[in-house]
C-alpha cells in the first residue's frame, strides 16, 4: 500500500508542476530503505566508486576544419605584420578582396588531404622577413622543421609602369622550384618602403 502511495505522490508532483520538476529518485530510494529498516550504505560497508573521465575541451573541439581556420587567421595576421604601417593601409582593400582569399584557398586545398594528427603537427612561422626579403610566412612541420608551403611577396619594378607587389607561393612537393603566382598589387612609380616599416 505504501508503494502505491509513493507512486501516486510522484505522479501528482509531476502533474502539478507540469513536468518542470520531476521527483528525484534518491528521495524514493531513501523512503524504500526506511521501509525495510534503517540501513545505510556505510553501516553495511558498501561504498560506490565513481571514476570521472575528463575530456580536455581543447582536444574535443579540435578538428581538421578548426585547424585550417586557425591557419587562415594566422595567414592574415602574418601578412599585415609583414606590410607594416606604411604599406598595409595603402594595399589593404585590394589585398583583402583579391589576394587573401586566394592565400586561404591555397592553404585549404594543399592541406585538405592531411590527417588531423598531421595537421596538428604543422604550424605557421611567426616572423615575416623585413627589408626587401620575400618571406611572408611558411607552413612547416614542428618536428622536422620542413616547410610544406612558403608564401612570399616580391617587389617588382616594371619599366614605365612602376612598382608592384607579386604574391606567390612554393610547395615542398616540387622542392620549391615552381613559382606559383597568386596575384599582383600595384604600388606606384615611387619606390615602396621596406617591409615591416
């Protein structure tokens, strides 16, 4: 009879609260224990052990797509570091609309076949070259130091036209021999400032 009473009470609480509050099963278990007599787990020598397996959130959310997204973001940051405060504002619009999307597409295309573990072992160099050197950034293997992709920009002077910046990249698959053009941005007839300035 007591069991029927407990079940009725549980249904009544659920109905009255429209299911927002459901009775905790621990309450009913303790009532059932009292029915059989005052027993506690400790007095019986019974203990329950729980093991918690912690999942590192950083590990859980890391996917190949998230790694490539980080590479795309780092590519933009390193490019603007390379341009400095004198070149960056002048070429910003054209770089952002024409060159940067292509750089990001190259990253996606060239690294698409890599496994998640292989991608996690890659990183982007953080120090673009200054003066007149070409290096913007390289995607390389952290363990071996081997470059996978090299992104460069070269200042070119074309007769009667003036100076322009040629963005291009090189791949490890052909020992960096091919010069694969991304695009050009015109500067002016005046000599551009040094990179990082």
